[in-house]
C-alpha cells in the first residue's frame, strides 16, 4: 500500500488516534506483530521520529496524525512546536513551510562538530564562527575564542 493508496478512512479502520496524547492504538490485526489495543509505532533514533508500519510502508506518526484528523495528507512540513519529535499530540503539530520549520530548530545538526547551534570551527584561524541564516542568506555574527561565546552571540 503506497502512501497515496492509504486513505483516511482506511487509517481510521486500522488505528485510533488520541489527539490529546498523540498516541496511535491498533484497531485491527494486520500482521502477526500487531496486537489489537497495543500502541502502534516505534522510535528509532536514526529516523528521529516515531514511525508506524502499515502494509510494508513506514509512515511518520506526526504526518499520520494530521492525515487522521484533517482527512488529507499535509502538503507542507509537519512541525513539532515544542521541538520534541516524540510528542505527536495534535495541539503540538502545525503545518509550516520548510523555512519556518528550520526556525524552530532546537539543536545543532548531527554533523556539527562543535555541539552548538549556529557555530562552526575554522581550523586555519583557530576560531569559532557564529553565523545565522535568514531568508536563505547567511549573516555573519562574529568569530570567537570558544564555542560557548560564539553560541551566546548566535542566540
């Protein structure tokens, strides 16, 4: 069943979604691994979200939540307002542009070696640089001796 084949009606037949808690529970047994009444989905750090497998396809639970409630697949990015990617309560989800979603970023990218959002290390100069991106344009904040100082300037 491809993403486009999954209808809101079929989703509601298979799962019940609690908009207060953000938890999906199985209504139907669709495989040997599924138990009726059991919480659906799993969290894998590599995926960074809770995903639910339906007929061989892994769906992000936050996108399923919007689909379940609204009846149509979200056209935009589904953002977790509080930054907690495991909190799929409907009040914590909003459909936004990619740019708005990035503005809600709480921490550094996985490949950031400094461990600080907005900070990179320049080895030739031995300094930590703070840069912020606004409307796809990078804006120089400054160069600092420590990553903590650069991060403070970024903030």
